[in-house]
């Protein structure tokens, strides 16, 4: 079975601080922290960039919690 990494464990494995990762991702540290906490989900291009920065293949990274979609509320049309 292939090892999976969440955003925090992938970042730590790459020996990067949250501040360093935020800078490399082109966002504020506060914004990055929201992604790492699972409050937001990276866009596909951001997730791909994250994968390249940490040196872990895209499919080995867990980019959102399994129950994320159940916590998203739909907006009225």
C-alpha cells in the first residue's frame, strides 16, 4: 500500500515551515494555514504546485478530508 500524506505531513517531510510554504505557493501564511487545517481546498493547479514543491507525487497527497463535500453548503440559485 502506498503511503499517503496530508498537507501538513507533506510540508513537514519537505522540511518547510508554514511561512515558507505560503511564500512558495504565493499566498499569505493565514491563507495557507486554512488549507492545511482543511477549511479550504486547493484548486487543482495549486495542488499540483504543492506536490512539486514538496517532492511527493500528486496521488500520494490527501488534499481534503473525506467528509469535505458534506460540509459544503450549496448557494441558492
